[in-house]
C-alpha cells in the first residue's frame, strides 16, 4: 500500500501536464455552432500543452478546419493543417503556440472561428 502511494506520488510529480490535462468542450453546451461567441468563450481560460479541445456539432452542418493566422482572419480553409468532420473531434495541443480553427461554411457569415493560445 505504501509502495503504491509512493509510485502515485512519483507519477504526479513527473507527469503534471498529463495528469492535470484539461479537455475543454468548445462552446460548452452550445458546442461548435453558428451564432456562438467564441471570443467570449476563450476569455479567462488558460490553455496548456497537453490540454485538448472537443468540438461537438452536427456532422454535415459544420466542420473544423485548422488554419493559420491569415486563414483565420480571412476565413480561408485552404491551405490548412487538417480538416475534421466527424461531429465529435478531439484535438490535443502537443506544442505551445497560437492555434486557429474555423468552420469552412460559417466562418465568413457568423464568425464561427476560434483562436486559442497554448502556453
Ligand atoms: C470568405 O471570404 C473571403 C473574402 O471574400 C474569401 O476569400 C474566402 O474564400 C471565403 N471563405 C470561404 C471558406 O468561403
Ligand atoms: Cu459551421
């Protein structure tokens, strides 16, 4: 028992980013959708390497395209670093930096776009 506790302690010390990684549901109950204010959603949240985002939406109605800053500003889906359309996409941050996501069909029309800074 003492040994198990000891090993658990070591794991907590060695792997803080894994142990304490947070999965955020984008838009909370509203999900990844038109008409949700993602500027407000990121407000007050601090993201770290190891954290992940879960995009929940009706497959076929929306998608998730990983773009760069220019793609985010201008709603350009191409070129991109990946596009997802399952309706439940979980993306994990492995590297610190700025990440940009758009819905290809609603970025221009309803601002369905998300920028996240990962520390
Ligand atoms: C959004 O609008 C810009 C500027 O009109 C256009 O270049 C771009 O292709 C549009 N994005 C999509 C995904 O249709
Ligand atoms: Cu959309």
